C-alpha cells in the first residue's frame, strides 16, 4: 500500500516504519524515498523495455497457451511519467493499459466478481469496468490539508468479495454501497482540535467479507498497530502480540481461506520491527508467534509473504541470519514450504535468492510465485517480474516492470 507522509515529526517516524514494511527485503536501514519516484520508475521502465529482463535460466512465456490462471493487474508509469493501471493477460505476454489519468493512480483494487477496478487519483475515487470503460468518479476527497495531508488523504480502496461494497480510507473507514451509490463514514478517525488522536484506514477484506483488517495510526505519536473491524456490528478488536502489547501485521500478511486466521511475516531488520512469523486469531485478536528472533543473541528468523495454500501447507520466503550486520540482510531468502506452524517439514523449494525482491504474488494454489526485484539503485518499488514454479521448473520472464501486483478474476 502506498502510505502518505505527514509533516509532524512523529508521523514521519511512522512513515519510516511503513516504508520499511512496504519493502521488507532491502539491505541496510530503511532507505529514503526518491524525490520523484514516478520519473525514476518511468526512466527505468524505458530502459528495461529495450532489453527484456531475463535472469539466468529464465525462459520467455509460451505464446499460444495460458500461462496464468487469471489476469494479473499492476501499476507502472506511462510515457508521461504518471502511474497507471495495467493488466497482464493469461498468456503471460499481452499487456493492456487500463487507466489514462492526468494524475498518478495511487491505490487500486480489482473485483474478484467481474474484474471491475476501483482506484484513487488526485484524492478522488473512481471505478472502471474490466476493459477500462465507463470511468466514473464516485467519491471526491476534496483538497488535502497541506499542513496535515495524511488526515485528509483518500486511500486504500478495497472491493468486498461480493463486489457490493467498496471500503476506503478518508478521515476514517468508509463503506461505499454500490447499489445505493452512497458512501458512509462508519469508523471515523479520532483526532482532537490539537491534532492528537488516531487515524484509521483499511488494509484487506477477509475472504468471507465479514471483516476488515485495518491499521490504527496514532497521530503525534510513534508507531502503528493493526485491528480487526467488523462492519456488521461496527466493532473493533485490536490485535494483541504474544507479549500483551499492540500487535501489527507489518510487513506482509495473508488471510486463511476460512477467514479465521491471518498469517504475518517480517523479513526486515530495524529498530522498529521484529523479524519473524506469526498467526493471528481474527475472532479474538490474539497473535501467536510461530518463528521468533532473539535480538540479544542476534539470531533472526526472517520470514515474509506467508500463504496458507489449499493443500494445507504454508508457503513463505525465509532465511535465518546470525548477526545484526548493521541492520542489513546478508543471507539468501528462499522459497520454502512447511506445515502451518512454519517449522514442521520446512523444505527449501528453489535455489534462488529473493533477498532483493520488491514484491510478491502467490498463485492461488501456490504452484508458483511471481516476484519483482529492485530495478535500479535508489528505486525501492516494483521491478521486472519473474514467475518461479514451486516444483523447481525454470523461471519464466513476464513484464519488464510492475508494482503492486494483484490477481483478477
């Protein structure tokens, strides 16, 4: 997710943590964001498209058969250096540009019912059909407060699984009824006249559509934490870590198919996060540690992008590192599979290192993983996308550049 910066010092500290979570596999301390990410990305993409990005042993996708079980949507810069939404078709080759906004597309989501898209641009919320037609602005977030932009930004749109509701962040948690064509602020952020309080925004719908994973970010204070919000009862259950404190699903997470659990992993070394793997009971909010790190002994279990697959096995990216090494990763993170506890039967599935990866997208059955790698120095989002099979077959090159990959229906 793209997180918005604040001018207050404390929220700048929160921004550092969020940037770390968005890019958990970078080396060293959390890097500063480039001054103009879109321009750098556009220039990088132009260079990459002249020579397709193919790592050693990778093969081009087959031209006449379906490589992917569904289309993959992603963000990329267009010729004007503006971020737009694109779709990679199931052949793994054909790419279609879907938005042509005069400002950057910031956040988006894809309906798993019919492929319709909801996205934010210029602090407004839009919807389009699968083919990019029927563009409609459904919410205008107004002008951002220049003195406190994070409190007025419109962000993180999410389709409900049945495509009847769109959740998004704007001064709290909002629910837009597709049938009624009306938006309701159901969980307002709590900010007083002095600028103190808490901001809320949604992160992900549960598979059954009854719950929302949300982020709670204290204003004028350090840190953020996670909670489970149930719109039907308008109740919030804060996630509690194994030590009794506020828990966070930073820096990667996924729901179990039955919506009862959330797996979360962190493979980033920093003073703000603790590397490891955890499981959250979404009914109680209690977080169970599966893989922990011993910071005093400087032994770290680095785990990210866990996915409990239909075969009942847990797939994730993992390595164990000894030594803090100036908060940098000096081991090869690899694709592994284990029992749901993250330990039993843990097996390395591929020899490649994913320590330089910038994004991941698991196949719905975990038969492969699409990963992007950092495309250039000082660019900490997106990159060339490669498909890696879980059974060890050679990787397949996909698009030269992608950010924020999502499955379509």
